[in-house]
């Protein structure tokens, strides 16, 4: 057995089948000798070439300053555009927060006067329990009722409602944006290739890296936190949408084509309904990542149980 193993491993060397092994051995020996030579003998091999450094962070900082202070779109500046976009997103958030947490107020700060109360906590729990029972039966109703009762008993209701106000706005935006980007990627192979590279990059970026540029562009507050949450939670929905549409059975597509469906009808009335269960996996991931991110985003004004 030992002679057989010797023959098997020695045959490629005898035949010259792996000349690259000798190159690796020479390279490893060179590395060892370089290490033994020491920093004093070969300083250029140990000291980093600082003149070669690319000042990318300074370029990015200068670009952000130019974007916010000098970039003019004609009718308005870029800063005015981002602030207007923030105002648009803030309106549904204000409605959700007033309905769930603060009530509808008139005035600012300590001078604010309540003109319409928020939803009763008991009525809200009852609505959620009834809806859960309608969707999936008494087990889900019992689970949701217990979770909301926990928030009440342990004094976390106010903070949880602020978080829920962000979630009910961020999740629909994340799902819709991910669905539309996934559809665009499915229809264009080149766009899909670029989109996959971007999604891979986004998944390697630390969570906190989303906060700073959004904070600079949209200012401190719940809107910046929601935008960071949407950006962070959207990639799974994009991937699931592209994957689901790529695996629609050919028979289903052919049936829709034979029925005379246009391109949009084929997409919205045939393909998407046929992969609804797969798309719900993406929706689930958007909800989970939004709940994860909205707590971290509380540092830039989202509010919630950690504030």
C-alpha cells in the first residue's frame, strides 16, 4: 500500500506534470529569506510606500461638500431636492406616528395641544388579534396578542409604537423598491449583472456605514433613519424577485402569451402571481432587516425603545 502511494505521488514529478509546484517552493523560500533578512537590510520590503496612497476619503469628503453646497439642478439645489424628498416621506410617517403614538397635535413642543387622540391600546390589540385570526387562525392570534400584551405589561408600549410607525412606512417602500428593481434586473441581463455586483457590495458594508451619508444628505431625524432602513433592508427583496421570476415555469409564460397578454399583463397577472409564495420570502426578510436596522437608526433620530 505504501509503495502504491509512493508511485501515485511520485509519478507527476517524474513526468513533469506539476512544474508549478517548484515555482511555489521557490516563492516560499524567497519569502522566508526575505523575512530572515530583516527590516534593516531591506526596508523597502517592510515599509509601506506612503507616496502611493490614494487620498480617496478626502476626495469623497470634497465631493459630498460640493454636492450639498454647490451642486445646482437649475430650478433648485441638490440640498433643496433632498430636503423636499425628506418632507414627502415625512408626511406618511407623521400620520402613522400620530395615529399610533402621539395623537394629532397642533403646535410645537410644550405648547402643542392634542386635537385628536391616538388609537386606544386596547382597540389596537383587539384589531391585530382579529386580523391575525382572520389570516391564520387562533394560534397566530394568540401569539400576536401575547406579544402586544408583553409590551403593555413591561412599559414598552410608547417606544414600540414609535418603532412600529417607522416600520409600517419603511417596509412598504423597501418591498416595492426591491420588487421594481428585481423586475428591471430580470428584464435586462446587463442591468442584472450590475445590480448583483452592487448588492454584493452592499452586503459587505457595515450597518453603521449607511447612517453617515444619509445623515449628511437628509439631516438628523426620523426620515434619515427610515431611508437608511429602506436601503439596508431592500437587497433581499431584489434578489428574491430576480430569482423567482427566473424560475417561472415556461408553461405558465407560454399560456399567458397564448391568451394574448401584453408584456405588463404577463408580468403582473401571470408571472408575479405564480411566484407569490417565493416573493413572500423576500417580504419576510425586508421586515426582519427593517426591525434590525430601525433600532440602530435610532442614533440618527428614529426614536424607539433605545432612546
